[in-house]
């Protein structure tokens, strides 16, 4: 609760800067968005990517940016022949500004996006929009539209997208993660989640990010501590109802990032 109040205060204090930026303080070319058309995979999905180029010194946010960030939101409603969309986010950077942790990408990021066609073997048409935050001395919301044709007959992999895929956090089964247990207890306005993870250290400055299955659920910055191969991370989740709620442990996502590597953990047990 205290963190939410502090965040609201920070946003209120930042409001004049936001208004100034939206009225002309941000260069029109601060962000360039390009669709890399990619290729049709052996499994029948289509691997494409969004290339986000920012002016030097500018940054944008990861999918779970922290209390001070603006998470990206995508609208694919104008697209055709798409059954599902899966993002393959490269490892981001962890920054601290005025005591507030944010998780970002600087200057450029290529985000692979894997589409499952509604009609296998047929072309896909992308027509969408992304709303995201961009920051330099100020942070502002930014919208960009994009469109592209993704033919079904291109099967040669794009090395640029391949390189971006290689920058993803390691999956848990390849990172030595042996056990992930999440204890859940009700609090006045939601739930407290304590994740106990048996895994090797990821290096210095280890950070743990816990995500809820629903983006409408506010998740506090996790505090974490390590003892040997046991990592314990604690966070609070607050839904729009401001009350305890049912939470499916198998849909909790945990990312552990250290100086040596990052690890993506999908789900935990009770």
C-alpha cells in the first residue's frame, strides 16, 4: 500500500513534465519502429520481430518495467490470420533512478514475436499499434502504428532475429532450477507471495521480478535474498478490487537477473 501511494505521488509530481513533453518537448523522430518479416518455422508458426530504434540516450521499457515504468501495450486487432501471439523478450537492463528501480532497453531493441496462424500455411497480415513509454530527462507515453505482410513461403531464418532470440533469459530447465515453491497469504488489499527457488546464483547484483498472470494486477517490486542455492523473493499483488483473490500459481512468472545470466521461470507450486 505504501509503495502504491508513493508511486501516485511521483506520478503527480511528474505531471507538468509529461504535459510539456506531449505538447512538443519530444522529438518526432525519437522512436522508429520497423517490422522484420522473419520466416515460417518448421512447426508452422511465423517468427517475426519488432525493431525499436531510439535516439541516443533515450530508453523504453520491458514488459514488467517496475513501479516507475510504463509497460508496453499492443493492439493487434487490425491484423488477419492470427490465432495467438508470443513475445520473446531479450534480457533488459536494470536501472535505479532516485531510489526507484526500472527495467529498460536503451537505444535499440529487437523483440522477436512468434505468431500462430489461424489458418496454417496461409500468409499473415499485421496491422497494429503499440503504446509504450520513452524516457530521457523526462518520461512520456508514445504511440506507434505498424503494418506488414508475412508470407508463408519464406522459410530461411533471419540472423538478426536469431541473435535477438539468443539474448532471451535462459529457461529454468537449462539454468539448474530444481524447485520453485510459492507461498501465498492474504493481505488487506490483495496477496503476499513468497517464492522460494532452488537454483544456482546468477551473479552479482541479483534482481528478482515476479509477474502476475493478469496485467491489471499491480505487483510490488520484489525484495529478495539468497542463501547458497536458495533464493527467496517476496512481493505483494493488488487487483483492481483491492481485496484478496484466487491466484493460479502455475501462471506466475519469475525472472531472475544477475551479472552472469538471466533465468525465466514459468510457474511455481504450493
